[in-house]
């Protein structure tokens, strides 16, 4: 999923709609399959250092030297003050797949550095 399913930006209506649908699908499938021992959860990352974010950073600035500066600006939008790393998302997913998360189903897990915790007013 994505934080766009909770807090949208302009000009991303179709994308945000699909992410919101994933949240609802997660809850529905969790109810359908819980008695079969199948857990269903979703993960909604904020800005994570991925090829998609790199493309956004390059599109914003156009040069390799500016990518890290764009990452810093993207990170400033997150209360934690930085963008996330793919390994952090992977660790959350690994936990959700483990027996330690045996009572977790039907939930979305935001891993967004606090991005959706506030109302966006600074």
C-alpha cells in the first residue's frame, strides 16, 4: 500500500484511490481467511530510498549531485527527519510474516517516519 491511501497529494487521484482500495482489501481478506490460519496485513511506507524515489529526485533536479539533496528535502517532510531505507521496510515485513506476529491480521502498518501522524502544518 502507501501513505497515499491515507493522506493524498494533488494530481494523484488514481494512484491514491488504488492505495485506499488495498487497505480495504486487506481488511476484507483478513476476515475471509482468518479461520483458515491465513493472516493478511498491508504495509504503507512513506518516502523510502527506492528507484521510484530516485526518479522523483532526479525529475526534481536533473543531476546526480542533486539526488542526495532532494532526499534530504523529502526527509524534512517526515517528523523523524529523514527518508526510510528499504531494509527498514523489509524488517517490518519479515516481522509480520513471522510467528511473533501471529495475532496480527487485518491491519495496515505505516512505516513512514511519522509522516501521517500530523496534519501537515508547520
